C-alpha cells in the first residue's frame, strides 16, 4: 500500500523516505512487506512526509491487526436482542 499508493506514483524511493523521516531501511521494509509495525511515532512521520494524517496510518495498522487476530471459530452471542451489557 505504501509503495503502490504513495511512493511509486510520486517517484519516491524507500531510501529517500527513510532518510527524510529518520528510520532504518529494515524498519521501513517490515512495514512495506506486511503492513505491520506502525507506531504512533511512525504514523506522525509518515503523515508529515506524505501529506496524510497520523490517524490514516494508525487506522491501517488497526485494520492489519484486526485481520490477523480474527478468531478461527465463531463465538456464540450470549446477549439477546434489546438487552444491554
């Protein structure tokens, strides 16, 4: 997503992004390969360098985490309709 939506269309290399925001190549590569490992600090750095918001990057991380944490089995609903927790 970072490569296809932000870097490649603008002709920005990963090396240039790393130099601009002050992170290592392996650190950025982990994010590029599997979309994980976005901290609040990195979200701010990406946002400032790429003209987005930190919330955009944190939402991408949350989507990634939720997708990978989805239970393999269904859990039965224990609260009936109209009942509050």
